[in-house]
C-alpha cells in the first residue's frame, strides 16, 4: 500500500494573522501602541468618514478597543469614533501594515489581490504601507534590522523627520522586587 500524498510546501494557511498577532503582542509587551493600516473597500466595516485614499489607520491597543478579536479571517472590535461606539471588522488580507506608533517598527504586507490601482495624486500601496506621508507618522522599519538608520530616512521634505530609535549596546534586564 502506498502512503498518502504529501501536501506541497506551499499549502497551508496564511502567515499574516499569526504575524499580526505576534507584532500586536510585541507592541503590547513593550508598552507601545499597535496601529494597523487597512486598505478599505466594501468588505471592510469602518467609519467611512475617516477613510482617506482607501486607507484608514486604526489604533488596536487594548486601551482603545473593546472586545478585540485578532482572528485568522478578520480583526473585530468596538471603538469610539467622535464619541460614539462603532463595530469594526477588517478582513485579515486588508491589513497592509501593523506597527508601533512610538517608533514605527513593524511589518508591511502586500495589498489584497482585488486592491485597486491608485488614481492620479493618490498614493500607491508602497507609499501607504511605508507611512511616508507627512500626515502619517514614522516610516516603518524592519525590526532588528542592522540598516534601520538608512531605512528610517524620508524621501519627502514636507514633514519632520521622525526621531531615531535609540541605539546603543545590548539591552539589559533590570530585576524589580
């Protein structure tokens, strides 16, 4: 009798929800505020009055959300916008970045397969995901990158340069009793 066929190495679920949860945990553990940048279309349930260029940036920290669920198919939570509570549902494949507000460290993801082409004057996916717009905050950098300083520079001269993350020797633990 022959053994059952082995699934190809490419089979399996998406790594995106696992990476989002891991980076959310990392932000929370380090006292940072986790933000997600989301590509918005008809499948995303967010307050449309806050959407610009088919994008919204959401604070997904525990302090800003209620009933937060970081699932494999969607991120769901309740949050207050303009004083009223709203239900938020974001399909996982519409998350284009997750990062720490304080230092910009995080990860960008590809646009959803059905994402649109930007119109004239509208930023493209790379611009959105990197947070280059002066209205956004720090540009995303690779966590643990030895080239973080070069990656954190801006191409535009419109906004202030974000502060550099502290550099120095090895991190140390402090025992508190």
